[in-house]
């Protein structure tokens, strides 16, 4: 019988299980394919943190961070979380000290790392030649000593015929190709298959057929949702809506309890925003029937007793929202659109009663003309009513802003600043981003002059000449000297969890802390 070893390679945020492994393994097992999962991202980061004990330490900060590392990790995972997560200063110090240890340990291998990112100086995950070089010289990868030992152990123990790699983030790409190169040298009989969000984006890239073809000879690459394609590839029978399997992904993750990643849909039901890669890549929208989906979710909650549910949908659909109000779940959060439903305070209170503690919402801009040019389908009066309703219902908001789109100029950015400042009491967290133009977007194909950020041939985004002279350097100065210094906005930004950002924000909320205490 065919056996697949399915891994998540380092390095990305290790605060919850990789959903891709759970959903793929659930589908494979339901379809009759033997599968073993391993989260090498979590394992690798834990190993790095332990290696820091052997470092030469300079200064009191380094000494304190290493000395207290195990204690800080224990505090970060403690279900009785009020002492840490209920105290913002204590929480920040704990996370920043853990990050310092990880940073020092990674530097010993020649890498730059944080709890949220990983880079190899001089190598780009967006350059096909650097990816190919990683396959030719796997031993030069900073993770080599870890993954070569661990994979040899897993492959031999499970007698795997296939190795599957879930590649979703740029921070994993160079290590993924180093693993591919090592596998071809050491285990040439084991077949390789690679999928995930980054692979899906790359395979829609205009350069994939030429530059990417050299990479495609190294393994079987699968774009889009991989459950059906992977099950078929390995000789199984695809089963629709097979539930995910988290049994081998219990942790210990960097969170105060098990976080259950969940999805009710794939792709985006709106698919009209001009700035969004979902629109540019024309990804298909797939929706699981809401009631059936929640019944599956309820079974997973009974099995795993999660401290928090993380909906991974690009945006939770209105139909799913309505269904959720009929249930009582553990604390949950996820992305949603500013929808008319959220202007109804009675509905928002039902949503809060269902377990909703936070919604991530893409406002993008506080200027009506910019929103119209983005095709957001959002009006500011609706946003104002939704923010008020959510605040009154006790649901926190994590608001996303996007500066530098082609229709924005400084005055529009100032209007965004003023809108956010005026509603700061109704906004709990903020995410600020500068616009990157997707290569396949309408603007990139239209009249705007574009140019490459670098020589990287697999770059997902393109630079451009802003038609209103509102360039990135000007935006950065505006954000640093004006936006962030607005007192009302500065107070909101200080609440944002370092490194873990939205993944930990819900744990700082009283409702989530109280739920954890009731579960003792």
C-alpha cells in the first residue's frame, strides 16, 4: 500500500497547526490512502530555541532571554492565561524575549529569523535560479542538519513511498527546494509532490511555463485545493467534504490551548476587488453547505476541546454567519466583509453569543472615491454602523488598511487617518500595509507603467509608477510621521501583538480569557 509522508517545512508562525496538513490527511485517509503528517515548522523552531543554550551571550537582554526561554514558552502555552494575556506589557516582554532567542539561534546558522519570518541573506525565494541552487546545495540551507536527520527518521520509520510538501509562504520556499534536492540525492526512490498557496500563485504566474518549467521537473506540483488531486494521484478514491484530521498535530504550539483552524469556503465570494490576488488569479470559489460544515466543526470541537477556532475563509459568507448564530461554539474569529448584516446590533449580539470574539475586516481606505476605485462594494456609512454594532455587541475588530493604491493620493490618505481616528474607540487592532500590485491585476495589464521590484523572475507583485505621484517612500514617511503619531491611532497600534499579530489578538480579549478559565 502507498504511504505518503506529508510535511509543513519551516518557517512560519507556529501558533496553530498547519490546516493544509489536517485537511489533506483527512481527505487522503477517507479516500483509502495511508498518510503520516509531521509539522517540521514547529519542531524546527523548538529545536532552534533549545540550541540557544549553547550560544555565547552578550549583554543582559540576551542572557535574560535565554535564561527565561523555557519559562516564557510555558507561560505562552498556559491555558490559565489571564496573568500573561491579560497584561499587555507582560505579554509583549514574553514574546519579544522568545523572539530574541530565536533570532540569535538562527543567526548562528547564517539566517535571519523571527517568530513570523525567515530569510537567507543573499538568496531570494522568488528567483528560480536561487531555488534551483537550493536543490543543488541542500547542505548550505540553515535547516539542513535538522531536516536531514528528521526526514530520514520519518521516512524510514513509516516506509514512505511519497513525500508531500505543503508550501504556502515565501519563508518556506528555499528550505522546501533544499529538501527536494536532498531527497533526490538520498532517497531517489521516494516520489515528491508539492502543493499549497504559494504553488498555486506561482503556477498562475506568466513566467511559470518558461522559468518554472525547470522547477516542475523536480517534483509533481499541484495547484489549487489539493485534496481530490492528491488522493487521485496516490491511487485513492476522492471523498467529497472529508473532515480534516488533527490527531498528529496536537502541538505544543505557541498559544494558550489548542487553536482549531477551520474553513467553510475556498476562494473569495466577492472576487471583485481590483487589488486582490484572488481576483487576479481567478481562483474558483467553493462553499461547503453551512449546516453540514458546522456539524463537522462541532465534532472536531468535541474531539479536541479547542481554546479558539480560527476560520481561514477569505471572508466568512453571510449564509455561514446566519448559520453560526444558531450554534454555541468555543471562541472563534475570522475574516468577514463589511456587510449589511453587521449593521444590525441584534444580529451581532447573536453572533457574539455563538462564540464570535473578533472579526478581521478589510476597510482598506477611509476615502469613498478610493473605495469605489477598488471595487470594494463598501460604503463608509455602512462601515460606521457596523463598527458601532460590533462594539456594542462585544465583538472586537481587527481592521486592515491599504495605502498607495492607484486611486489614492495624500489627501485621501489623510481622510483615512481622520476616519480611523474618529472611530478609534470602536477599533481594537489595526494592520497597515502598502499596496503591492499583483502581476496579473487589471491595473498591471492596463495603462499604468509597471516595473520589476528586482530581477526575481517569480515575483508575485510588480512595482509601478503611481499616477498621482503617491509613491512608496512618501507613504512610508506619511505613516511614520503622521498616521502612527495620531494619538487615537497610536493607542490602537500599541495593542497589536508583536510578531503573532492577529493570530494572538483574540487571546488578549476578556471573552477568550474568561472562556479558558471556565474550562479549567
